[in-house]
C-alpha cells in the first residue's frame, strides 16, 4: 500500500489538545488519529446521500407492558425485513427492554426506518448509530 504524506498547519494550542486527547485514547501517533477522523467524516458524508448504501444500528428502549407496543415494533420490523439484518433483545428489568437492530441499506431508507421505530408511542428512548459498510474506506 502506498501512503501519501502531507503537511497540516495549526495553532500550537490546538495541536497540544489534540495530542493530549489521542494519547488518552491510546493512539500511537497523529497519523492514525487523523486517518480515523477522516474516515469518520467520510462516513458522516455518506449518510447525507439518501441513496448511498450504509450500515448502522437502531437502539430502542421501551416498556414491554405498554399495550400493543411490541406488536407494532414487530410489525414494523417485518415490514422492513430486507433492511434489518438481525436484532438482539435484552430484558433490562421486569418492565424495560433494550432492542438493537443491525441495519443496512440506502441512507434515506435507514433513517426513515429509525425515525418510524423511535417515534412509536411507548418507546422511551431510541437512537440511530451510523457507520459504513466498509466497502469504500481504505485502511
């Protein structure tokens, strides 16, 4: 693999803060940290293009005693089965459940699925965690 070197100019205090943070996170050098920052930026940019294939997780917290809630969530998941790769369901306590759905598909569709699931009455908290399929992210 061929690497390209380039220079970056910045304020010394900004670089000092950056060095402090990456040392705490365990990076061996600035190059590794900067590569990760660039990849993260590229992933975020991919999610801005509705037809770009992406991956991610949808996390839901809900009280399973809410009447009809689990039926609605299951129906929505079946409706979008081609974009939901798998799910994991955890009983947090006698009332609350945590469900994590692994999703893949066009960014716009995945965001719409997440919005629909998170907005179901009875879902206490939900979030979409975005990532990449990895196909276009060189190491």
